[in-house]
C-alpha cells in the first residue's frame, strides 16, 4: 500500500451547506501539523462531518470562497 500524504486538520465549525443541491458542507478547520500549523482555513468537504472531527487535507494552501447568504 502506498504511503498516505496529507495534513491533519480539526473541524472547528460547520458554516453551512453549499453546492448546486447542497451536497457539500463548508467548514472552518484548524491545521494541526506542517508549515501552516495553527492556521484556520475554510474548506468544502463532502460526506458526513461535524465539529471536532479530524480530517486529512491534501493541500493547505487553498481556501474556499465564503458562502453567500440569500
């Protein structure tokens, strides 16, 4: 099996649902390791997720755009 690469991040808050049909969830997460350790970024993720979960991000340099309220 290949070695997994990524950066662990802890979900701080769930901002809301996004996507054409609400299939993605926008979250704020805190980077736990690496050069961006301690930084809080906004990301979109798919699947069940809640505050306190630890996810593995393949890249920590990109951020999602803010969710628009209508």
